C-alpha cells in the first residue's frame, strides 16, 4: 500500500477522534464518568479503552521494529490475508453481541474517574506519535504486515488504521448510550 494511502487512512481516523473529543467537550466530567444504569463503562472509560488500544498497538509495533533493527525479525509483505483479517474484524464488530476486551484492555485497566482534559491529552499524544511514525515510515516497510490484531492476526498498516476506525465506531454508540 502506498505511504500516501496509509497517511490518508490515519488522517481520517484523526478527524474522527477530534470530532468525538469535541462532542464530549459538551459534557462535564461527572457526566462523562457516570456509568450506565445497566452497567458497563462510562463514556470516558470507553474513550480510555480506545486510547489504551492505540498505545498498546504502538508499543507492539515499536517492539517488533526494534527486533527488525537487531536482525531478529523478518516482516512478510501484506497480502490478501491482511484484507481478509480486517474483514473478519469488521464482521465480528458488526454482530450485535458483546465482544470481550483483551485482558490488557479490560475494565481493571481503566480508571474509575478521569477528566476529559487528561483523556484528550493522552489521546492527542498517541495520535501525534502515530502521525510522526507514518510520516517517517520507511518505504521498505510500507507494504509489510507488522501490526498484529489480537483476534485476527497480522495486518497491513492500512488495515490497522481501518481497524482503529472500526473500533472507534463500534464504541461510539456505547459512549453515546452512557451519556443518555
């Protein structure tokens, strides 16, 4: 996938994150931290889950790229399987069933109470890291499958950005329900 296309997918996700954060700015922190009556995460816990997902993904990618620099990793070219894996994630997220979050992204990793300002700061920081990463992505890595989704497996950079978009959209309704 051309680097320009990867950056476009990443930019699209950036815009969605900005819109969500601006939407959340219409509420005070007490409302944003209120858990739904039927249980589940508050709006900000859900947002923190999304942030943590990006942070852990970035850490994973950096670790794998570090192995490559040491000569301990050989990345395969992303092929049709990457698109198939993204389709699997899309189908799973379209189902009207609850999907259990991986242990390192689940409830005990989320704060009970946090400010929107802190959430915005943290999300902006990881978005900035991804932006710098994609702007400096070496040409020889642009077509590699380095990111590993916990359910689906290795994906291309474009599929990873699509996953972030799908993931945010899946949780957007959950955030809005928590605010009612």
